[in-house]
């Protein structure tokens, strides 16, 4: 027999236990719709029609995945599903390929039965289901079996630790799994009895695994060494940054530490440099909002501000706006904290507090660099607000973000910072307020009956008598949450002459909002309901993310 394609020795079952830490990700106890007919793996190609399988409703259990290495599954377009009565069930592109089936029999030491599935779905399932977290178990055992484990507090000693040591491997595995699961943040939280690891996926924190509490200090120290932080000082909150490569992907990681009663909590913000920056038309803007934003970005000067709470996608919108501009004929400069993604032909400046480079100081420096367009990551204080307004008034297009609940509230924030109303009205050309709501998973979308409060919302704000509402049933593609990805909800407010007069007269946010609606502005609530109309999200998600009582 020819050597096994994409694989070396037979896989070992060591380190894959029944209690593998897979909380919140489906796994061996997830329901599986077994087909009533399957195709037997035989050396010759069978003439029978292959039975197909829907991978969105047919999860893989950990026993099956342990029998076929990920590299082999990827190279040969197959995904293990489950083991039953000594038979391994798989999905593959060609269930009649006798050579592959024979190899899998030898590799798994099981009888094999195969069903057909599209290649694209198989590779998506491979990416979703081959978790690296179960491999943590073997490193945890290696860590706990060492006699007299002590936390190393000397930087030189920590840096000289073998790259295959348990602590190093556990950190690398957690980061790799976070990237695979599209996590934006990883939380390592010491508890009284264990170390809790959680991933923030699509804005929601989900338990990933539990580790022995004895590992907490060592893991924190390892991460602090990677971020060049002080490993001895566990009482002071520290911030740092790591440039890390995993599975061929470059990722920048923002590190934040803080002391809790059970030890140091560490939060990692993952900034995947390989991720594509969205364009303006991919954010979820409706036709009117997209037209407004595109028109405002063609302005030669003025200030365009994006608002929303933390985690609402403001930076993504600013980057999408940058993509609409021409960096060849314009001098575009940004000042950010941090620089999350890099652009070709654009000058990006990172805030450095140790060098006294703040938003305000950096903005002053940029103004001496002959800029056409300036992106200020966030307006946090009066000094930055004053310089940004003056920049917009002196012939520059300024893009920035600010924390506010809605578009009209942005104007009040500037007034509260001490900026005169006539200056705000002259500098500001537009505001976009936004939220992010989770998208219904396209693999498991199904009709459902909304709850009473959801019905009331639709009756009050719905634009027509919608009879069928959808949600996600939950499947392997969405980790059984019913949601996969997020979409923006927006209200885009161009500053008209009538609004300028109201701003100069220091009108209230309510008066400004009412006038904007009369002029045709689509509010956050209305745009959110339109997303429900288009079956992009659910009423419950709109209530959670957008509704303000």
C-alpha cells in the first residue's frame, strides 16, 4: 500500500479524554442525525449512489476526530463524524474513492462508512471542528506532574524556558483556538478553585476551558514576558503588546493585566493582521445611509464623527471610510491607540504615552506634516476635541470616533467638552451612530414564534405585517448559538443648514434628533427593525443591543 497521504504515524489517543475541555462548543454529546443508509468502505469503487449528509446538522464527536489527524483530513477532503459499533462514519467529496477509504481504515483501525458532502462544506467543518484546546490536557498533566512546581519570577529564567514547555504550549494553544473561533478577546480569569478561560465571539463571552488554579500565575508571567511587562509586579495594572505568529497567521495582541482577589486577570485583544478590512458597502448600511457616508467622505474639509459604545465597531467603520479615499493623491495620516490594521500608502502613528505622544500632541505634529485627511482614533478629552475642530475648520477632512448613545448625542458631547456651539456647527459635516447585532446563522436558520415582548416591538415599529420570523436553531457552524458574524445598525446624520442653526443656538439633543428625523434620518431603532425585516437578525437581538428604554 502507498504511504498515507498527508499523514505520518498512526495517531495516539493520549491526551484526548472523555472530559476534554470543550464547554460551549458542542462536541461528543451534541445531537447527530444518523443517516438510515450509509456506504461501506471497500477497495473497489461502488456503483451505488452515494448517500449525502448535511454537515450543518451533523456534528463530529471527539472520538471520531481523534482517529483522523486534521492534516490528513484537509489533504484528502474528508471529515470524521462519529463512531458507532466499531465503524467510523465520515463525510467526503467522493465516497467511492476506494484508495482513500482503505487508507482511513488503516489509519483509524476501524471499519469506515462514507457519505458525500461538498468540498467547501467539508473544509469549513474541518476548520470549525478540529479544536486545538483538547491538546491542552497533555500539557496540563506535564505541568502538574512536576515536583515542587514554583512560579518563576526571574525574566531571564522565563525567557530561557524551552519553547515546548507546558506553559508555553498552553498559551500558544489558547491563542490559536481563539483565532480559529473568531474571538476578538481572550479572558484568563483566576477563580477560587480554577483558572477560567473565556472567548468573546460576536460580542458575547463564552466559556472555553478550565485550567488548574496552580497554572494561573505561570500563564500570566509567560504572557507578560511576551508583552515585555514587569513580571514581578502583580499589583499594578499593566498594558502591553505582542506580535505573535500562529498557524501561519500574524496577529497583534493587546495585553491588559489587573489584580483580582484570586490573582492576576489577563485579557488579550486579538488583532488578526490577515483579516480583510471591510469596505463601506459591507458594513450593513442601508442605501440612504451608504449614500450619505459616501457623499460626506468626498468633502474636502470638515469633521465626520462615528459614535457608539465600546465594541460597537467604530474602528471598523473608520477603516472602511479610509478605504474609500485615495491615498495616492492625498496625504492621509492616522493617529491611533492601538494601530489595529496597517494600510499601504497611509501614514499611521501609534500613541506612545511613555514618549508623551498623546492624541493631542500627535494631532499637533500631524498638522505640520501637510495632511489632507486626518484620522483621530478617538476624541477623549477637551484638548483633542479643540485641535480636531480647528483642523476641520482650516481645510482638513477629519475622521474620528467618540462615545455617545446616538448621533444627536455627539453634538452634546462636544458642547459638554467646552467647544462652542458655533464652532461645532461650522466644523461638523456629519455623524454616524452605530451598534453591532449578531447575524442569524445561515446554516441553521429556521422560522420561529417570537415572544410577547418581541411581538410588541414589531407591532410598534415594524413597517409591514410580517408573519414569519427567523432565528438560528444552532449548529456546528455557529457553535450552537444560532448566530454567526455581526452586522452594523446605523443612523447617519448629515449636518444641514437648519441643524447648524440649532447647534449654534445650543438646542437640546432631543430637538436636534427630531429635526434630523423630519429631514429623513433613519434612526438606530428603525434601521434595526429593517435588519429584522430582511431576516438578518432577530427581534431578541435588537432588544438586547439597540433598544434604550
